[in-house]
C-alpha cells in the first residue's frame, strides 16, 4: 500500500506506474552501452587497432563510469548535491593499496586479492560515508554541497599524514604524521603526501568492466526498488514523503552510504591500475570532474552519465594534437556541449530535423502526448 | 520517444567522432623504426606544460629543443634527433597517457618525466615496456628505485638534504637553525628528513601544506621568537617569495637557505628582487656563471627564447647531450628498436661513461641510476647568483 502511495507522490514513480517499461529501457540501454563498449574496445585492442594511449585509458574509463553512476545515486536519485565524491574514492584507493599489499605474501591468486580488497574498500568507504552522512544529511541543497566539499578535503588531508608499512616480519605498522621507524623502503605502503608506492597493479580491463557492471546493477536495482521509490519521493516532495511516514534521514543516508561504498570500490580499482598513488589526486578537482560527468549526461540519467564519463576521459587525450592549446580546446568543447545539450532552440531544431528523417514516424504522436503529460506533471509539482 | 532517440543518436555520433579523433592521434607502430628522415633518433618528453608546475615543463621543453637543434645543426650527416614533448599537467594518470602516446608515435628514448610523482608512475610503465628514461629533474628516490632503466640527471632529494646539512654545518656552525617546509609535498619533506638526519643538532621545525601556502606569518613568528638565525627553506620559489616578503614586513632578517626549487625566484613576475638579497641556494646551474659551457648555453637560450633559463632548462639540455653521446657509444643504428636501445644505453650509463655539461663537469651514474656530481652553493648578491 505504502509503495503505491509512493508511486503517486513521485512524478517519476507515477510515470513508472503508467508505463512500467521505463526502467527496463534504462537498464537495457545502460547494460547495452557497457557490453558493446567492452566488446568493441577489447576486440580493437586484440586486433591491434587501438594504440597504447587509448588502451591505457580503458581502466580509468571504467572507473570514472562507475563513479558517475554512483554519484548519480546521490545527485540524481536522491537529489542532493555532493562535492566530496573523490574523498570516498581516496578511502577506497588507499584501503585497496594496503589490503592487496598485506595479502601479497599469503595469497598468490591476484583476482582473489582484488576481490577481497574491493569488498574491504567498499566497506571502509561506506563507513566513511556513514560517519560523514549522519550529521550532515539534515542539511539541504547548497549547504550540504559545501559540507561535503569540506569533508572531501578532510579525508584527503588525513591521507596526507597517514603512514603504513610492513616490517621485516610482515606485520602491518601504522604511524600518524611521521615516518615509521625501522621499515625498509620496500616495506612502505603509504607514505604521507607521497601516497602509495610500489602497488603491484592487479586491475585489468575485464575486472574494471565487471565492477562497472556491478555498480550499474546496484544503482539500477535501488532505483527500481521500494527504497528507491521512497528516495525519489523524498526528492520530489519531502513534505509529502514525511507525511506518509517515510524516514527522510534514513533514506537519504542509505543513498549516500551506498554511493560512497561504490565510489570506494571504484577508487580501489583505480588505485590498482597505477604503481603510485598520491593523495593530491583526490582533490576537489576530481570531485568536480565526476559531478561534471553526471551533469553533462543529464542529472539522474544513468546511461547519459556513462557516456559523458567515457567521452570526457578520452577527450583531453584525443586533443593532444592541439599541443599547447589542448586544455583551451577541452574547455571550449565542454562549454559548447553544455550549452548545446541544454539549449531549447538547438534542441527543437535537432528535434525538427529528426522528425523529418525519423524512421519511426508512426510512434511520434504517442511520444508527443507522453512528453506533454510529463511536462504538465512537472509544472504541477 | 523522439527526444530519447535524438539524444541517443547525438551521443552515439559523439562517441564515433571521439574514437575517430583518438585514432588520428593513435596508430600502433609499437616503437619500431623511425619514419621520415633516415637517420633520426626519436626522443620524447613528458612534463607539465599546463597547470601549477607548468614553468618546469616548459623550461625542460625549451632546453631540450635547444640541444636538439644544436646537435642537428652541428652534424647534419650524422645521427639526427627529434623531440616531442607531451603535457602531463603534473598528474600521474595523465603522465602515463602522455607516455603511451609517445610510444604509439614511435619514441625511442624518454627525456623525463619532469616532476617526481608522475615520474614514479611512468618509471614503472617504462620499466615494464623497456624504455630508457633519463629524467632532467624528478629528484625523488622512488623514481629510480627498483628500475634499472631510469636515470636521474638532477640530484636526488636525499643527496640535496645531505649536501645542504653539510654546508650549513661547515659554514654556519654556530647558527640556530630553523626550517619551514611543506609536509604535504614529496620534494619538500623528502629533502628535510635527510637534512634533519644529517644535521643532528636541534632544529626549530615549522610546517605548512600546499593548501595553506599563502600566509607564513605564524611560522615566521615562531622562528623569530625562538631566535633562529638561519632558516632552511626546502621548498619551491613561489612560496619562498611570500616568506621573504612577510619576513621583511615583520623585520625579521635571518639567513635564508634553499635548494634547487628556489631557482627561478629572481624571474618571478612581480617579485621585488631586493628581497632575495643574501638568499643562499643549492643549485647545479646559474645563468650568471663564468664557466664557458654555462655561458654559451645561457646566451644561446636567451637568443632563442628571449628569457633567462632556469636550472630545469639546463638539466634538460644536458639530458639530450648525455643521451646523444651515450647513444654514439652503443654503436646502434637509429633504426634499432626502443627495447634494444634501452638495454644498450643501460650498459653505457652504468659503465665508465662520463659526460660534461652545463650543470656539472664529468657527471657519471651509479647502478641505482643516481647521478654523481658536485653541488654548487650560490648566494644572491645585487640580483645575481654568486658562487660560494
């Protein structure tokens, strides 16, 4: 019963009740993009069509896609602006670096090490998300954004003073704000601002793509669950949600913690792709970059964020031929895309053009009606 | 339905275009023979051309290009060099992309990378992929550790810390020493930990992080109240310029002593150079040196780029000459693969190979890849570096 009421509160829930195929379509497109992208890139690499430069970006692309999907859970589905996503990524990356190094002696099977590291990284990031989310999720909108920004920076600054190492007996040693005594160079795991060095790099494109699929699975399923509908109902109308007895804080915290946990796993995979990992990588800029993926792909649009993440990761590399003007060209492309995607004039022109060549003309009327219905529904809300 | 299809079509188109672009830059000639000219050795460089550390990358690019042009002009019938510099924005992830791009384009020897953290990441890739790398300026010990193919032309951070401590002990034996260092920076904390270990006496320590590198009055007050009369600054010159300014404003005039990151302070835009009077620094190169090689380099650089070279440019210039001379000793043709050149150059560099350049006479390398050369200590007097 409550679930029914939820559906009627949330405009998206309403649409879903009317047309149940919406989630199926979203899932189909999202998984389709992932599988098609994976197959094309993997085959291209096998046949030698893709150079080292692009091949080297396969894992980062998967990681950024995972991050975009997980941030979409907070920004799109829960409707809260978070600017600290890189902080959770950092928790996962450094936890992963420590776990894989500790397991290195006893466990020779790399995928098992990676799996354990991913689970522990996810748990640690979830814990961080819980600790941070608990006091701040009462805040709304811009206030929450600023507090998450601050927490992201706090996490990074803590990483800056953490020292971990293995002594000659293989015991894990820990120190705060100074180097650990009696540790050989080869035993260092985390060295404050230098970060993790000597990571053995066990990430592969396949593992990274599997992680992305897992992230997608979790987020799409949450979106399509009772809890997800509760989260979206609160996003769309908090007061209505509270009035039917939804625990606002609980559902917001749930989205936040799951998102943090998935970001931690992505961070772990990211860390396992580089032999060295400095905390400075996980600064505010990275948080903003992930947010840009989400915004560019359309807030709440999972597969839009996936495409945006992949494109914006490749773009700076593809622009290398502009040499000195590369970053200028990147910024201009970003501005143009942002304007073009959300400009109603350009949108209607493209739509008009599409109508002319549309092979599915018969379906148009229905589509128009549907869109109008959606619009009026939004205005009413 | 319509909008969804439009969006999807647009996105699909964008993906296709991006791949087309990437393919233009890509290609997969895995580092084999050189194209175009017959006898060309392809050098690649990786460093920050944009971003906060851009000054270093740009100096390295200019210095290396100058050496390449000189070598090519001096011996048009012999081995010719080409040099391609790729931007890494001082970021390890981008540095690996840049390195991969260079390998795609058929690079044979790597000059770089310029900064330490990216260099550590690239060193692992270059090791696995067998590329010979000679870095002009990445001074962290992690850069060469465990990699037989990576060599440094600059002093490593520990060696700078040790040399500074020895100089201070030898020349300012009675001074009360204080320090301001950046504990969120690899370079700064790396030098300081070795300085501290070598110096052994008590040091008044103050720290800052990269995020708070705009106000140093608290640190300076601490040092002033403790009666410190020699302040060791193992930091970069942008931060040092603020420290010098703020020290002057609070009438605090101790002796300031820096390392090679201090180089460039006189050319900082908007910096009152009188503040740097009496500043001492450890640097392998000064543009005001009377040494014939240094003088020739400085003049050529000024003629080419209309600016005074910094130490990074000199390091890169020496790197190119070192690689060129070592390559001559390998007896290989320029058509040799990246892997063959790597093994041959490792042999030469770890043998009794020495090279004299702008930054030092008869530099040689140990098996760890660290350079062995004598450090120079300079003092700024009348807006110029004077060797001590």
